[in-house]
């Protein structure tokens, strides 16, 4: 009896120990996304859908001969040319129009994109000075970010841009940013405000751009360094990924990319989806004529009254009998035959 209790005790202790070990091993918190409450990356619209007013107007101008177009008609033809990636044609039209009167942000972005694509960097800077807000109360405004990135392209054109020694965004190495408080609220946090300004400029220059671009690659790399040092490693991973998208041959950038993945694994952070957030540029994506036809068809279907259902006449094999009645009569006759057969068999 004592031996039996002793054996049971040993078995009980072994089972208890195994359960405790299993709970300890299974109790580890699963990987999670990093809490990027100060600055989270939204999806990049690198090939944005044309605004509804622009799409419809583009279709309307083609109903009239080109020699009868007004300057306003020509403006929308220029927008169409940008979406079709005919930048030289678009710029030749834009240059003859008063673009300072344009206020829609997408339209302004198309004009900026055109000037950048055709290498009119000084004209682009002058346009930014007239249209981008300059808030002296901010540590770094949207205008500042656009200016710094445009100046980097000017330096590249002059042959004095070097990726290993040039800092594009001047604020990132300033003493003020080093002294900023991370504990400040998002709307007053200087790290967050700088991130928004730089990210907005990167979005403009990444639009319709899938080609090798060492300036843009270096700009994304700088933003990755900034995020890693002051804010979030998962954000740094995204910007390093974007930098490699434009400059895959940069070995130093590749090392930073791999290091960011290693740190995320150490901290049990899930990687944010670079492909999902950055997207891709599809060649010849827009066919305005087809889109317009689809839109018109939808609108017409909404306005048309539903057609009255036509009365479907059933074939009447026997004019004075209904088809359903004939079916029931047939079933009845079959049942009567079965009953008659069963009674005859019993006798």
C-alpha cells in the first residue's frame, strides 16, 4: 500500500511539473505590431485615382474638336497626359496656362510631378514657394521638406550629390531635433511633425515613380535612420524597404534593412506590410474612355425605371385543364394502380 502511494505521488509530481513547464512555455506573449501612436504610416497612393470631377471633364473635352478647346479644356488635357505619363506634352500645355489659379491638391500634385519629371527643378521651387504653406511656428514645415528634396535633385543634376555624404533633410542633424521631447502629445511632438512633413514630400516624389532613383533612395534611407533613432523600428523597416526599392545596389542600406528585421525579431514585433502600404505603379493603368463608359452606364441604370415584368404564359396541352392539375391527376392514377395491384396480390 505504501509503495503504491509512493508511486502515485511520483507520477503526480511528474505530471504537475510537466503542466507547469508547458504553461511557462506557452505563456509567452505572441508577436505583435509596434505601437506607433506618435506617427503611423498610411498607405502610399503612388498611382492615385483621378478625382471624379477631373475624370468626367477629361471625357467631355474629347467630344469637341481640339481647335475649339478653351484654355480650361487644355488644362484637363494636360492632366490626362500626366496620368498617361506623357510628361513633356503635359508640361508644354501647363507652361502656357496660369497654374497659380489651381487649388485642388491632386491637380497641384500632378503639376509638381510634371515639372520634376521634365527636370524643371527651379520652376518647381518657385511654384512651391507660391503654393505651399510656410509655418514659421513649426520646427520643420511641408515647404521645408519639399525644398530640401528638390535641392537634392538640383545637386544631382549639377553632379555634386553624393549619397554617402549628403544629408538631404537638413533638420535631421540639427541640435533642435536632438533636444526634442518624445513625451509631448502627437499634435505638438516635434518628432511627429517632422515625420509628417518628410513623409508628405516622399509621397509626392514616389508618385508614378518605379525607376532607379538614388536621390529618392537616399531620402527614404535618411527617414529610416530618423525613425530608428527617435521613434519606431517598424517604421524604419518600411523606409529602408522603400529606399532599397529605388536603390537596391546600396550595400549600406541593405545592412540597415537587415538590421531592422533582426531588431524587430528580438522585440517580437510583426513586420508591417511594405508591399501593402507602398503598392506599385502599373503601366498604362488608366483608360479614361473605358472608365467613362462604365460610369455613364452606372448612372443610366440608376435613372432608368425598372421594366415591367412580362407575363409568361404556360403551355396548355389541354386547353380546359391547368398543367399542375394534370400532374396531380397523374400521381393519383398511379397510386390507385399500386393499391389495386397490392389488393389483387393478397387474394
